[in-house]
């Protein structure tokens, strides 16, 4: 039920740009005609109404988009790599593993059609035609394709239930779920018996709704105490709540107030959800003896309550009938034709521009555009060397190096290229 899975998505690498020259009869040195490499395909996750669970993602871990093709001579550009499209159920929350550990939220694909690019394809490299200038008609350099992004992605399907049963541990949530549906949750006299949400289908007349037991909430749950946040997040999707309290507790009203305070601390929208407050365990003599007292305490807190014994089944069908009514009124309100627009989530653009730092005696240039330049000929050869220098000027790398204090004779490195300044 609690569906969560981790996959690795690798976007396609960009194809390399070509270094090539026209070969024509009687024209020994035609102009450059190296085509650009194609962009690598993106890794995309899309909510699709035809998919209901994340099971297929448990069989395979690595998913790859297609690489872009290399550019060729005769100005032929490489083909773009095909995007990788992964279909997930609506209601999937997408996050990614950060470098420093921990998860970072990316997108909540609530509606079919919503999508998020989780790994961007590498840009194709520029062919040598881009490196001509008035003084250089025979560029020997081109650009390598950029490596496609690779990310560990976490897919998590939020619980989709109409009604959540909430309350402190041990108040009888599982017992109520078992009494109202065919679900068979474990029932025991100690707290935190239920460790993940459990679903059941409750029937009222010819109608039905999905009921979920939300594992025990305690003080500090919003800080991760007890079973923590995870389940609070799952309540978000429910439309209404049955708030169950134990009639034999010292103060059932106090319990209700505290659980609601937790909900509010986690997300005030949760505390706004319509609730049906239900006092359980009225079969116990000590509860019977103080029914009026409990009723009065709740009404002074401004709450009307229903009374049940989940164990004997007394009052359970009334609670389900009331829940159905509450649900229908929520549906009626929501049904006012509100349409949520399709969203396309896009990752932030990367920062560009060259930067320089020193590693020992070597000046290291970090410049995404330049890091991918390669020379067909030996970099120390005069032709390529000269071309590289004019490119360094153009990209602002020379300026950055001079600012960092580079002197003739110093070692400079960028990507795979290393040369003397
Ligand atoms: N006498 C009586 N005992 C009940 C009733 N409902 C539940 N219990 C008992 O209370 C204890 C806890 O019941 P559960 O249904 O497991 O409670 P829970 O809220 O699901 O508990 P956790 O999942 O641990 O948070 C068990 O020993 C049940 O038998 C009731 O109506 N009357
Ligand atoms: Mg339980």
C-alpha cells in the first residue's frame, strides 16, 4: 500500500560535433563542414491514468534516454536522442536524492498529463563550422557532446483514500476499520500496532468509499516523532477524517485537541478537513458510567460526537452513514467545476560562465562550453593552439585566468585539455 521506490534515470548524452572539411574535385581545402551533434534525450516522468501502481519500477533500477548522434561532414547534424518517458500513476510525488544525502522534492504529479523532466539530456556539441572567423577559415576544433544528467529519483504514491481514521495509538482504529470493511488489520493492546496505512472499502447502502487507518499520531508527530511525518503526508489526500478517541482515556477531549494541534502544526490545510469525532469503547463499564460527562466536555469544546464500540459493532453503521453524508457534501462543494491546470515542472537552468581556481600550480578552468572543446589535431600544434586561444578570448576565459593571476609558462587545464599559458 505504502508505495515507494527508487530508480536511477540517465538522460542521453549529446552527440559530438564534427571536425570536417569539404572535399571537392580540384578544391583541395574546402571550407569546414562539420555538423553539430544531436541533443541527448531527456528523462521525463508523466502521470498517466492507465497506470495504477509503481510495481513495474521495482523490477528494474536504471532507465536511460537515448544519446544524441554525432555530427558528420557535409553539415549533417546528428539526430536528437529520444526522450525516455516513464509513466506513473496520478498522485505520485517525485523527489531526488541530493549529493549531500537526503531527498529533495521535485514535483507532485496530481493530475494525469502532468509531467516533470527529471534528468536533462546533454546538449549536442557544435561542429567546426561554428569556429570559423575572418582570420581562421580552417578550424580544427569542435565541441564534444555534453554528458546527460543522471539522478536517483524517488517515486512515492500518495495514499488515495476518501476517509482517514486518525487518533492516538491504541484507540481502536484497526478495530473500527475491521468492523466497517473487509480489511483485516492487526489488532493488539499495545500502541503502534499498525505501522503503515491500511485500506478498506466501507459500504453504505449501494455506495462505498475507501477508508484508511492512519497509523498512530502522537505529540510531536509533525517533528517526526512516533511514526512521524510519513503518515501525516498521507492524510493530505483524504477528503474527510474520522477522528477516533478512546472513551476510557483520562480526557478524551484533551486527546482530540492534541491530535488536531499536531495536524495543524504539520499543515494547516489538514486541520481544516471536515472531521467526524467518534468516541470509542463504550462497551467498557467505566466508559458507560461517564458518557454524559464526555458528551458535555465535547459540547463545551464546540464538538458533537458519536459514540461507538468498535469491538461489539455498536454504532459503527451509524458512523459510516454519517461519514457518507459528510463525503457527499464535500464532493458537492468540490464539484463546482474547478479544473486544475496541467503543470509541467522544469528543473532550474544551470549557471554558466567560466570560473578559475588553482589546484597546486595548475590553473583549472571550469567552463561548461569550453570543457567540451576538443581538437582533432594535437593541441600543441600551432594551428589548433592558436584557434584555442582565440576561443578562450571569446568565451571570457582568458580574462578570468588573468584575473586569477596566470603568468606565461603556468599550467592551465580545462576538462581533458592541458596546456602552457
Ligand atoms: N473494550 C474495547 N476494546 C477495544 C475497542 N476497540 C478496540 N479495542 C481494543 O483496544 C486495543 C487497540 O485496538 P486497535 O484497533 O489495535 O487500536 P489502534 O488504534 O489501531 O492501535 P495502533 O494501530 O496501535 O495505533 C485492542 O486491544 C483492542 O481490542 C472497543 O470498542 N472496546
Ligand atoms: Mg491499528
